[in-house]
C-alpha cells in the first residue's frame, strides 16, 4: 500500500527537467545502427557512391560495452572497451570483434574493415546543454550527422517550466551544423510528452517520449530542378530529475534527401538518399 501511494504521489508531482552538469563515470551498454540506401538514376547513384567509401555501407549494427564519462563542462564521452559489429558493405556481409587498442587481423589491408574498426574505436564525444542543446565534438559533422546523432542518442529539448505526468510541449530550433560550403541546415520541430514519473532507489525517474521532424533549409543547388531533405524520428529518454543524469535512451529514424534534374540528353534524373539510424544506451 505504501509503495502504491508513493507511486501515485510521484505521478502527481511536478518536476523541473534539465540535463545535469555533474562529473561522473559509469559503465554502459550502447548500440548504434546505421543504414544507407541510394535509389535513382544509375549515373547519379554511381556518382554519389564514388564521393566517399562510407556511402557503400548498406547496414551497420554496433553493440558495445564500455564507459560513459561526464565532465563539469557538460561534455560526455562514450568509450568502448569491446564491441561487435555486423555490417553489409558493397553487397558483402562482415562481422568484426573489437577490443580497445587491438585492431582486428587483416584490418591494415581492408579499407572497409578499417572504417568499421574506426567507428568502434572512436566512441562518441558530445555536449548537451541544460535544456538539450546538442553539439558533437566532431568538427567535420554536417547537418545530416547532427540530425542522426539527436535521433540515436534520443536528445530531447526540455520544457521551460515544471511538468507532470501526461504533460506535453513542443520545441523548434535550427541545427548547429551546416553542410560545408553550401550553408544548408535543418529546422527541427520536436513534440514531447512525459509518459511517467516514478521513484526508483530513492530517485525520481522521468520517462519522456518524443517525435522529431526536420525540414531542410538553405540555398538551392544550381544543378537541381528540385531538391529537398527531411528528418523524422522517435525517441525515448529516461532522465533522473534530481541530478539530470540520463538513465537510458533509445531512438530510431531517418534522414532523406531528394534531388532531380535533367541530363544532357534531356532525360529525367532522380536520386533519393536515405540514411536510417538508431541507437540505445543503458547502464550496466
């Protein structure tokens, strides 16, 4: 009976949400999922694939064990001690076992395996502001990478005032990153809801769900007759109200870019580039 009363009281309680800035380190399990699909005219599709080896990556699933370190500057660092990667690259399936500091055998002669190993070895480094302002430590990241990070890490823009279970809010903002040399960005709209508030081990855990949408903005490519890009995703975040610590997170979604023009011979050329993404983080 006492447990039920406490649970009901937690649901009725209003809490002010923020991401924490306290330093600490804990063990985590993390997943990262990525898929790249290129559809359209052969000439355009082959040209896009030739731009970077990563664009031949059709599917990747990374499951890792490691640590999460948070500094007082709101910086977070995921370091993976061991990981397993399942991937499909250029129509070839591969599996890689990773241990920190030990490149898998044959990596030095295989560019695809080098990329897989780098993804595991690099981990993640980023900053989340008090209300969910996200910025990766990767200086080369563009707006597409930022959108996929926000989805897979389930980064949620938090409300300005106190909320209770069942409360909803909406936030709109512009991406921090832009496409190099083209000034292209996303305008994000995120709709969030407090699903439940519960006490666990004396701490208040707040479960938040969200949907994320993004619309591409910026100058049009002069070679395009039509060009557009969009983001969509779903996210679930569990936040500890007292400290602002992320207890767990999970997200999935995609970034889609579309391009159309007329070829030299008068033929219609179209290209759709889809980046699917997802992720999960939970304590060990």
